[in-house]
């Protein structure tokens, strides 16, 4: 697992859990159910143009030279309330992956991911 992915997961957890000692009251409406394991309804995303990756959900944290272009397939792990998505891109040619943060508004759903 890449260091960037681990950092992104830690940032995501901090965003979701809030500051230490903060009280979180969660309510789960009946229509907010987690998808079943193996579902084919997990969205596949693609950027609407050249899309810069960031090491954190902050415009001041670009990962130099790391970006995706239209028709590249991304998987989103989390979204922030202020418009960022934690994503992973797997290069089909090299098998290398990169994880980071992108602006959510620059993504569009292009299909689904699931077992064949």
C-alpha cells in the first residue's frame, strides 16, 4: 500500500471522526444503506478534463506531475463536505497506482465497478 494512500486514509478518518474529544451524533436514515458486498453499483468516475492530484484536500498541496485526463478511470473512497474526493487511479499499462485528493465537481460517473 502506498504512503500517499495511508496518509489519505488518515486524513479522511480525521475529517469523519472530528477532533479528539468531540462528540459525534450519527443518525442513519432508512434509505442510507451500505451496498452489499460484491455489488455492481459502485460508481466508476472519470475527470471532465485534466485533473490535478493533491496530497491533502487543499489547493496548496498539489502532487507535482500527478494528474489524470478524460477517460481515465478513478475510484472514490470518500468525499468531504467542501468538495474534495479521495480517489485512486490504477494505470492499466503499468499496474502502478496513485491515490490522492481531487475536486469532486470535476468528476463524472462513467459506469460501475463490481465483480464480473
